[in-house]
C-alpha cells in the first residue's frame, strides 16, 4: 500500500490552543489551503529542523513565536 512504510505517521501529539490561537491557525490554514493539523505539523517540523541546523534567523523567529505562548502544555 505504501511505497515506504517508514513514512506512515502513527505517533500523535496533543496540542491545546485558546480561542484566539485556534482562530489564527484555522485562518492561516484556510489561507494556505491546507488542513489545520497539517499546518501545525509543518510549523513544528520547520522549527525543529531550524534548531537542529542552527539556522539562527529562523530559529530566532520560531523562539519568538513560542515565547508568545503558542506552544504551552495542555491541561487534561
């Protein structure tokens, strides 16, 4: 079924957002024509990749976003 079974995504991660953050994500996803979950996944991976590559400019931009509390733990 899959050309490469290692590309199967089977490890979910739960992220919680407040109303304003959710609206921002949904608006950005709609603007780009992708699903909100796909947008959040792409953003998370781009931040992680920049941090690993030590891309200072992109990592700094990512840290600025995270400092605005977009990536805080959920309350279960």
